[in-house]
């Protein structure tokens, strides 16, 4: 009979499980002395002149040595990444991989061009990006912060930001960076396509290469299908209308997914984020 930890681990969706496993193995390798944190951090000089390209990835995997603080980080990452992957990105692994790639790339760019935003390790800002997107896509979920304040989910990032500021006395740049990148994705993926000026075009649509790489051998109902043109025997171009139902699903996808997430949390609308807050405050100090 599997242990509770084994059951919990195997129940985690694949992309989140891979990220958590890689993060744990990275911290374990540092703990055992196989690698040093200085070999993992985001050092642009070593990346460009030393061709140490792995730093572009490892800076997102190291959350510190094995400790209680590390466990809080893993809990925090597993909770929100799992809710994202099982909720809005259910049956859409390519879209979720693209979200992580876009967020990680944008964090690196912002950390490069904004001197005040530079951080050697960007794992915590990436996790905070997940929190922001999840919060904005769940406007009707009510949260209970430390049993003192009840608020709607979109206020969660700002509540955690204020709490981190109160505890550390310093502005948590990692949290702000995560909020900024999360809002960029949320705006271009959820707000801009609904604007008449956009013509319904999604600027952050998942590239075809990512779809081919992730979904090459599976049928993904969440992928938006485009009308193709076929030519009949009389050389007339005929429009393919078989995807009308899918287009209707895509149009109302966000609303329906929000209802599904609300349905899952209906039995426990008040969620205590004491542990998550500890992780946020620790990562910002």
C-alpha cells in the first residue's frame, strides 16, 4: 500500500511534478556537495563568455538548502502550480509549458534591463507569477488570511506583498517582479483578446513548435482549432465547418473553467494561507 507522501506525489500533475522534482534534486545536490550555488545562479558574464547556458534554467530550480524554509517553498509552488495545471490548463500541457517558458524568459529580461530588479535566483518570482495569474482568474473565490481578513482572490498577491513588507521592512522586489510578469501574461491572454481593437487575436498564443513538441501524439481538446480550407473535386474551395463547436468552447472556455474551479472550492471557500505567506515572506527577505 503506497504511503500518503507517495500518493500525494503521484497525484501531482506531470509538469508541476517535474518542476518540484528538479528543484528537490537541485537542492539535494547542493546539500551533498556535488554542486555549489555559485554554479547555478544567474551570472550573465558566465553565461555569455563562459557558455554556461545551464544557468538560464538552474536559477529557477534552486530555492535554498534543504530546510523548513525550502519545504514551505515547495508547498507553495506545488499548491498554486497544481491548481493552475489542474484548473485552467487541464488537458492543455503545451499551453502550461508555454506559460512557464514565457514567464521565465520575461523574468530574465526584466532582471537584465532593470538593475533594481536583478535577482540571482528567480524561482520565487516565477512562483509568485503563478499566484497572480491564479488569483486574477478566480475573482469569486473568497480567502481567509490568518483568520483575520477575508478578501477575494484577486487581492491575494497584494495582501502577501504587504505582509512581506511588514515582516522584512524591505520592498520585496521578487514579489513585485512576479506580479508584473503575471499581469503581462494575464493582460495579453485574458483581457486584450476581448477588446474589439484586437480582432480576437491572441498575441501570446502557444507557438506551434511547442504544441508539436508536447502534444505530438495526443488528442488535446483544449487546443483551439482553426478553420482549414479544402478543395473539392470541382476545384471549389470549401470551408471546413466541423470546428464550430470547438470555437464556441474556446469563446466561453475561461468562464467555464472558472466555474469548475469554484465548484471544487465550494466545500471550503475559506482558505488559510498561513503557510503560503511564510514561504512568500521567506523568499522575499
